[in-house]
């Protein structure tokens, strides 16, 4: 049989330079012929000069997460705007307050800052991230973009104290980085919606339920109108988020209730879906929104965290996984060939101990907030200990290891490479757990 050589990997297409993106923005601006969208537009020459500077910074090796991005704002001089340009974005001009965000929808700009209080809308092709109030210096803003990752990168660039605004807030030490495999989502117990809005909402709810979410019908009136702080706090106490049809939700109300939100367009124009979360749980809202948009979940916001590698009963879906409260999955890992896995005796639930040896062991990396890590470390029972483990990529994160003396005489599990490999063997008729 004749076999053909494998096709070469496709060469990745580099993103457009900032200079190219600005030229495209002005071409689309002219084609759209919508002067009413703009309070002021800068000259092409001025914007191209800034774009050239961005390209030079990139070529010099600077990491500019927003290089090649064109943006606008509905107010001049926003403190947050300077942080976007520091991250490589180029400002096209000042847009009028537009609930439809047409400048984004027409792809004239990649993202827009909105500081005006308004009813949240879901124009086709445009999503909006409303961060926790106070995370960004200056007036409260939301970010509209065509892609979730673009909006999240923009917000990440604007976060943190600026030395001027005393009201700026930072991520708390106990912030949850994820909602887990089965987030509890509150949905309206009753909703009088137009038929297209109802269909859009039902499709979104079904998508999230299929991905593992648990839908809980609740009274959501506390987040509408003027809002009710105590009722909203009680409502979200036992939920990971609210899933709402984007009808009648006010920016000002969510800000007054100290909530974060993400709005995505639905499959029935112009109706969308809004995911509402508690303060500082913006990342959870973004993760849920990514299910609805079909994007890969964006990189998490850059809050302080601690990575821990686990091998046994703390793996996802295993009996002790909930001890990693609010942890975010960081990927599958494999140790260097300096370890071995042993089945421990007298441990409930059954677990392996990872000790020095001459084999590699498969595990999972999880990222926890500092407070969650502290609780996890304090609750880790003997014979397990936290220690550095060398991975095959050369890194050395913390990991749940075992005191070697406790593993003496235990059955070696080297042939399985992972705890799940051993569990699969047991489930198909192999040896049962001792005791």
C-alpha cells in the first residue's frame, strides 16, 4: 500500500498589524456612512502615527495584549482609556451613547467603552461585559466587543489601583476562580416575554443545562427596577449566577446591587441573554457566557492565585474534589520520571500516595485563590503533604504528595500511570480496594 507523506502543519496567520487594522477601520467608517454614531473622529494621520508606534513596540519585544485593536469610548478622557492604549489599543474617536453599539456591530472598532447608564441590550453580533463596580478606576464602565476574549482582555488591562481613585477595589483573597462542573443557575420562575425572546432564552438555558449546569427557577424581581440589595444578596447566596433574558435590565441597577454581568446575543434577534454574578465573580460569568458563544473559555483575569497538582481523590469527579473550593482547572500534567504511585492502606476514600521513584505519574493542575489554598492546605490530612513536584516540562509546582513511610508495603501502581487508569482497571474486574 502506498502512503502519502503527512501534510505539513498549517502556517498560522499572524494577526493584522495595528497600522493595517486602523486603515481597515477608516475604510469601514467611510463605507458605513453613519456620522450620527460619532461625537468626534480623529484624523487618519493622527491615528496611523499611534498605530505605527504600537507596531514598533511589538517588534521591539513588548507584550501588548491589545495590539492590533481599535477602540472607541462614549466619553473623552476616561482614565480607563489610557490603560487600553498602554496595552496596545488605538483610539479611533468618541462615539455617542449608543445602546446598540453600532460601531462595534459594523466592525469599525473592535471594542467600545460605555460609561452611560442605560438599559442593557443585545444587538446582533455584540456582547457586553459589565465588570464588578470599582474594579476599574474612574467612572463605572462596561465593554462591548464582538468576541468574549477581546472584551475580557480589555477589562484585564484596565484593572487595579491607579493611585488617584481611592474607591478602586482589588480581587479579594477568597475570590472563586470557577463555579465547578455543575453550577447552579437561577432562572426566572415566571417571565412574560415576547415569543422570540422566550425561544432565545430557552435555547440558551438548554445549552447550559446540557453542559452540566443545574437550572433553578427563582423570583428574580430583586434585580429589576430600582433593585433590592438585601433580596438580591439572599437570592444569589445559594446560586452561582442568574441567567436572565435581556429585557428590562438596567446597568444602574446592577451597579447599585454590586453585581457583575455579561450579555450575549441570542439566536433570535434582537433578544439576548444576560448572566449576572456576585461581585468579583466576573470570571464565572465569562465562563458561562463562553458556553453560549461557543468560544473557548477566555484566560482568567490576572488575580493572585496558587497552583496545586493533584493525583488521586482530589481529581475532578473524585470524592474529595470539592475540597478544591472555587478552583480553576489548569490542565493535565505529567511528572518527570522520578516518582511512583502506591495504593495506600487504611485510607478512606481509597487513594494513591505519590512518592519518589522512577516513573511518571499523570495528574491535574488546579488554581486556587490564596484563601482557598490556605483552607485546602489546613485541611489536608496525613499521610498527605504539600511539596514541590517536578513536571516533565521542567516546572515545579506544589502538589499533593505522600509521606514515604506511610506508603511502605503498599501495592505499586506504576503500570497504570494514573489513578484514573487504576480505577478503570478495577471497574472492569480487577482487584478491589482493600477493606
